[in-house]
């Protein structure tokens, strides 16, 4: 997918919004991704292209904040050990939503 302008980026975000919401990922976390990682995410989580490498999936997992968890002291957040997640589990996380779980995107109307 070639992203050429702001409008293309908005379309990409609209297509991914149900997936992001289902996973509890904020739009800000998505917006903070570099363009090439947004394309990776779209390819995996929307288009179903799960040919991303293990390293690419781990990078997305970490950059989207999926690896954050509460630590024991002071309620701080820290990265979970993304290295301990099996590749098959990562592929499952980034799999597209089935039609029965897709939420309607009211923002496109």
C-alpha cells in the first residue's frame, strides 16, 4: 500500500479503527507509529497479510503499547518482555477481526 497524502492516512485509520478499539489501543498510539509501521499494521490487521517477520510483529506489539503492564511499585508502567511471546501468538494478536466481531465505523458516514 502506498500512502501519498493525509487523506490516505485517514482512510487507513478508519479501516483499522474497529481492530484498534477491539484491542484497546488508543488512536494516539496508532498516530505515533511511523508511516511504514502503519502500513505493516494495516497489512496484517486489516488485509490479513500475515507475512510480516517476527521482528516486525514484535516492533508493532511494543510500539502500540500492547506490552505494557503495571509494575508492583508506584503503579508505573513498563514494557513486558515481548521476547517471551511466541511468534504464533503474535500472529494471532495481529490477525484481522472476523466479520462477526467487526464494529461499524461510524466516522466514515
